[in-house]
C-alpha cells in the first residue's frame, strides 16, 4: 500500500496548472486538455440532504470552470445503501469519465465498482473506502487517526476525566473515528469513560432527540464527541434543551454551516474538519490526468498492467475553534 503525503501547496499548484486557462502550458498538455473537454465526472454520495457536502459541491463547480468538464453530485437523500448501489449501476450504464464514491456500505457497492472498472470507468473513493474492490484511489482522512485528534480535543475540554457520550452513525468511516476516540482515552486518559455510543442516523431532524435521550439516561455526562456531520448541531441543541449549554463540552465533526454558530457562541468547544474541497479537487484531477493521458509515467501504462494513480491519498484534518471559526464560513 502506498501512502501519498506531499506538501498541500505544491500539489494544489501542480493540480491547478493543468486546469487554469492562460498559463504557459506545453503544446501536448494543451491538446490533452482540449481532448478532455466535456468529460463528465460524478460524485455518488449518500445522505445527500445534509449540509456537509457544500465543500464537495463547491469543488465540483470550480473544476467545471477550470477543466471545462461536466460534474454531477448525486446519491440517496437518506442512509439508503441499497439505493446507492442501484444508482451506481445506473451510472455504469451512463458511462461517465469517472466516478467518485462515498460508500454507505462497502460490501454492497463492491460488485458495482467491479462492473464500473470492467466497463473502463475509473473509480475513486472519498472519505470512506471500498477496500475489496478494484477502485484506483482512496482520498480522505484516516478515520481512526481523526478520531484520536478529536479525543485529544475533548479530553482537553473536560480536563481529562469524566463520563462522555459518543455520536455516530453506522458507516465504516464514522465508526473508525469512534474507535480513535476510545483509543486516545484508553492510552492517555483512563479517567474518561464512554458511557454510550449514540446512533444519530446522520439525520439532522432526529439527532437532537437521540442526544437528549442519552443525556437523560446519563445526566452526569461532561462531554460529547461527535464523529458525523450532524452530530455537532444535534448535540448542541440537545445540551441547550437539557439546560447545560457550555457545561457539557462538545467536540463536533466537519464544518457544516449550520453548526459553526454553535462554536462561535461556545455551545460547541471545537470541531475536527475534513479537507473536503481538497478531496474532490484532487480526485477529479487524478482521474482527469489519467483519462487525457497527461501522466507520462510509462509509454503504455495500460498494457504494462500497472496502476498509475496512488492507492491512498490521506488529506488530513483541520481543527476548528472559536479563534478561527470565521475562516470556515462559506
């Protein structure tokens, strides 16, 4: 397995170099870009109703202008893994130039990924992986390590001891983050006890009720660690209704616009954010470079039987606090 960790600024400069009009590109690169005009790249996600996807959508829109391509964002509104698998098969029949996937259930999607690759459509995974599949590249965070960062931030907020809740929903990527939190507590903060893991279903209408019920069952909780995009706001509303806003420390996940005000007013202590824009920006560029034959790694990489793209691109996380939250508003 290859880890692809390089300087963000240099990679963004290189990625933009092929896409931005007006730069002094070699003639071969100009011809390759022209040949790739109009190609379509599709991001197939899940729980698409939530605001978390704003950065991914923004990146897709910017890429359309930079590369003169078409992009589509799609997927089930709710956590419907069967519907996501059906949509993948529909996309394979459409034959776009590339497919990016955030998988709800990797096992359910693996056969469809195999069919896509067999049809000549490159597939990359974002945020969560489909390891038992012929996808080319995974782009996103290491969920376990991100959870450890969140665990450290929550431990700091509560003084290294006390009972806490964890919030998640049953996707492998978010469950890995829960394990990261627990690992940090076990290794460094043995006086922190996880008394419940709340399934908020990644549903903004359900999450506040789920956390409020957990707080009522465990009224002596001093902290909540959220691992999904809707866990932060859901927990914030719950602690307000419970009458302990600011007392029960919350560490959220991601940078949803409807969650950031709770960091500003102190209801949420902080958040761990993925570099979502960067994930999408790199995913499309990697596939597009390959599609337009701009990657001159080998004279004939397909007949050589090799995979040109990195197997794994870990994009890391950012920590949001009251001090820097204004930078994260759209």
